C-alpha cells in the first residue's frame, strides 16, 4: 500500500494552476512547515495550512473550506483515524490522505476500512513530496469529477421528476417497462402501478386504433417518430388529452425499448374546442348580419319610401315593426356572441323565483303557466332567466293551441292564444313543456342550430341561445314529446343545493 518511489506514480496529472486548499495535520510543527514548503513548490495552485493537533484542525475546518486533508496517524489525544471519523461526520466525501511515519499493514487495513481516500507512508528525502503532491492532485480531481457527476445526476433526476412530461419505456406490445416519477402527477398513477400494464388499455376506445397504428409504424421503422394525440384514462380526473412522441430505441443497449414522451394537453384541447365554438357563433353572427338584418331593413326602407309618397300612417307602423325586429335580432346576436362563455362563477338561485321573473318578462298574451318547480341550484341567474324567457317565448309563439298544424321550436310562427306552459322538477334538473304541436323527431337536433327557422319573421337564434347557456353551465338539454303532444325541453345534469 505504501509507496516512496516517485517513479512508480503516474505522471499524467493535470499540471494546470488549479487552486487546491490543503489542511495538513501533524504534531511536529517543523515537519509540517517543511512539508508545506515542498508541496507548494511541487505543484502550482496548492496552498497548505498546517495544524499541530486534531483540536486545532477541527477549528480550522469550522472557519475555512479545504479541498483535501493530509493527516499523520500517531498524534497525542487523538490519532489520525479518530480524526478521520470526526471529519466524516460533517464531510463524508472530503478527500483524506493518511500520511504517516508509523506504517503497518494493520494500520493500512484500518485506514481503508475507516474510509480513508489514500494512504502514504512517510519516507526519507524530498521525492516523497512529489509523490504526495501527485496523490493530492489526483484525489482532488477525482473528487471534483465525482461531485460533478452526482450533481448532474441529481439535476437530471429533479428535471425528470418535475417535468411537465412523462418519459416512459414500453416494449413492442406497448407494455410499460419504465416510467419517470412525473407519471403520478401527470397521469395519476405511480410508476409501480403502470409497470407491466399495457398502455393501450388506458387509451379511449375511440382513439385506440389510431394510437396503435401510429405505434406500429414506429415498431416497423426506427426512423419513424410519430406525434399523436389521444384521450387517456387518468386515475382521478377521468379522460385527459395526451400528446405522445414515440421513438424506437430497441437497438440501444441502455434502453432496449420504445421511448415515449407524454404531455398533458387537455387545457389546450379545451381552448381549441372553445375557439371552434366561438368561430361557429361568429359565423352565425356574420350570416345574420348579412342576411337576417338586411331583410327587415329593406322592408323598413320600402315602407318609409311609400309613407313619404302617399303619407299613409300604416306604412309608418310597418317601419316601426321592422325596426322592432331589427332590435330583437341584435339582442339575440349579442346574447349568442357573449353568453356562450363557460360560467366561471355561480350563485345559489331559487328556481321558482327565476321562473316567475322570466314569465313576467315574456310577452305571454293569454298563455298560462303551470307547474311547481322548486329548489335551489347554483347558476348564473341572469343567464338562467334568459334561458327560460327564450323557452317561454318559443312555446308562446310556436305552441299555439289555436293552430295545431304548425311546428314549434323556432319553426313556424303562430299566435299565442291559450297555450299552456308547464315547468316541473326532474331528479337532476327541470323541464319546460307546452301543449302545442310538438317537434318532429327529424327536426329535434336542428332546432338548436343558430339561424335555423322555417318562419319568415323569426331569427332562429332563440333555442341556439338556450343551448349555449345550458352548455356554459355544464348541463345537458334534450327535446322530446310532451305529455299532451307538445314539445318538452329537459335540462339535466344539475346539482340542486
């Protein structure tokens, strides 16, 4: 273990002037001073601080930072190995070289067992300092490299753990072999829960074939790196959208599988869907502005011209009626454009009170309201009232008991004489029903489309606005036959307080 022959040492150490601070502990002050002088001469960058006892050395360690410790073995009160144990308590990785004149195989064995970095027996002559300087340089360089590797590994571990992505390795069948810790945050499952599971079993059935086909291309051709999006069954949050990138690294000895990067893009998909809905509403507004508004304006312009020519008050009445229709169209367009946003804040709302308020705001003529819908639900009160007003208006205008040959649902206009409207409670919502002619099954999906109407004086936005408000709350709406042959609109998915 001991070596005093400088020729036996490696001579390829880095001779650059790298600063190395050394603490040399030896109870012989003269030897300590001599060793410091030779070490600083032997290697540029070495600075030696001496201490003549373990107590003094510990004090130095508390006050300063050192890159390496050199210690004698045989010292009063505490020997070199005892000092080593004290150092390791606070500095488990600090290079520690035992440089002693009292050498034996037993001491060398004890030193290695205690975790000494290197062991060197003192000799005669000055060549030993060249050896010691070389040992110091190599030891510090190795320690610095190992420390850098540990830092890199820890940094990589934390990057992987806190990454927004999940990195996994799967076999050719899609069975998980490895997942990064971020899987629990992104997917809801810990790596241990998914390893050994087939990833395709967690893909939405409607997306599974597309995902499997893309993965098959990667299996067949290592150059193919597909990017696909699909729904994944999150442990706690239901279906989420993932964006997956797969790469074939089967031939990589360290990987031996397919590396898949998965990112949660649910929020982006929701924004895209909302943007699509907004664009559809915008198209409806544009269509209405270009067509529905032009018609009543042309009517108003024509009657105004006639009124000027023949001064007949009847034409002014028709101009006023045309302007009223323009106002109604504008009101519907503004509601359709602005009220489709998701309801972010809601308050407890008394259903009976908002029903009565909506009925008072609707031109009901001699129509009657019945039913006893009660309960408190969380909603945007103004939007809920607008929803009910539109359903009431639809029933009154198109559900006339005086003419059973027409259609309701923003289809054919009739008078509101005697129509009966009922609002009632359901287990998870409420319904609005009239006793008019009803809506044929083939028209029930189309009645909610913006601008859909078969009436010459209707905008076709009433029920579209109803659907927008329903979806903004996260509810659902369906239309069926009423008990007395009319139309029945059921709004469900509501949690009553």
